[in-house]
C-alpha cells in the first residue's frame, strides 16, 4: 500500500472483531512508532500494552468520569460497568506515555515526537489489516487511569490506542482543503 493511500484510508475504528492482536503484530506496531521524527533523539516514549484486567481497570476510570455527569445512581453504575466491560473486550489497548523532561522546549518536542510515532503506528496497522482508535483527553491524568496503566510518576500519558481488526470502517469525514488553512508568504 502506498503511503498516500494509507493516509487517505486511515480511520478511527470504533468497533473491532474478536480476533486477537498477536504479540508479533503489537511489536511491529511499536517498532513503527519508535521511527517517528525525534528531535535530539531523546526517545521519550513508553508503551504499556494492557491485558484484559488492566483494560477493565482503565475502563472503570473512564466510566467513572462519564458516570459523574449522570444524576441517576443506577444509570451511573450501569455506565461504569458498561464502559469497563467494553474496554476489557477490546482486542488490544496500548497506553502511550512520554517521559516528562524538565526543559519545557524538550518536553514539547518529546510530545510531538510521540504523536508522530502514533501516526506511524496507525498507518502501519492499516497496512497490516488492522484498525486503530487513538484516544486522548482528561482521563489520561486521572489517578485511577494512571494506576491501571502502571505509568511512572515522571511520565505523562498522551494517548491510549485501541487496536484490532475493524468490524466496520466508517466513511471519510469531510475535511477542508489544505488551501483554506494555508498562507503563502513572499
């Protein structure tokens, strides 16, 4: 698959089949992630491949955050359990963290490097017949989510990536042409 074709076909996959993702496939994806551009070659990334119980614990943390928005305690309990069970049933889930550098410039460069590595991972997954959903947000700093992923105190979770064989692939969403966001300077 040509890289341009992979970029055009990459989607965020919400539903996966039950096919497990092999250890070898995960290693291939992680190797691709480490080939992203990395100023100063700090290699700040850390990958935590979550097993079923860790996925469940992470899902409980996310479900708790969602449940806080509900007034009905039964609905909140159901929300927590549903989200936790959904996460446990994922074929593969990888938490991606970066080492927190004391230098703010390096910290930004490291974050950017890890995010570029995630795009490598997503495109490699597509080429392998797998799909991904890269998740970010406030839950990344939640103490329960951090405990579920076992990240160190000197690390920041920047994303969680769900990986598996797509059960369905959504159509492309409309994007603005690059020209609408481009300024050509003399």
